[in-house]
C-alpha cells in the first residue's frame, strides 16, 4: 500500500525537478543554427524576451525611410550563468551567441 502512494509522489517530484532545470545552457546554444525559425529555437530554449530593431535606409535621393528588409528581431534567454542572444531577420536565425 505504501509503494502505491510513494511511487506517484516520487515520479511527480522527479518531473518537477527536471522541469525546473534551466534550458539556457551552452549545449543548447550549440544546437541553435542559422536558418532556424524562432519557433524551432523556442522548442530548445523555451520562450525568450524579444526586442525589435528596425533599420533605416537612404534612397538615391538622400531621403531616409524605414527598410523592412533591415528589420531584425533580437531575443534573449538568461540563466544565472549564461545569457543567450539570438538575432533573426526575415523570420530566420542569422546569429546566436552567449556571454
């Protein structure tokens, strides 16, 4: 009777411990490759914080305007020992690095 109660409790505790483990690791950073979508990255690292950066273009007439082709999205993930930054353009990863 005791093992019937104890087994589900232990399984629950182990699941909780695994869920609390940070996904922000060097091993997971190494899995991020150029060309991946942000959805693919989030399957590895979980949900990140997003900060958009829009580029500017100068026309041949010297007029400044926004350039949708230069638009970038920057995402960050943080743990106590590592911060991962992923830069996307056109919906795809162009750079990923940690510090």
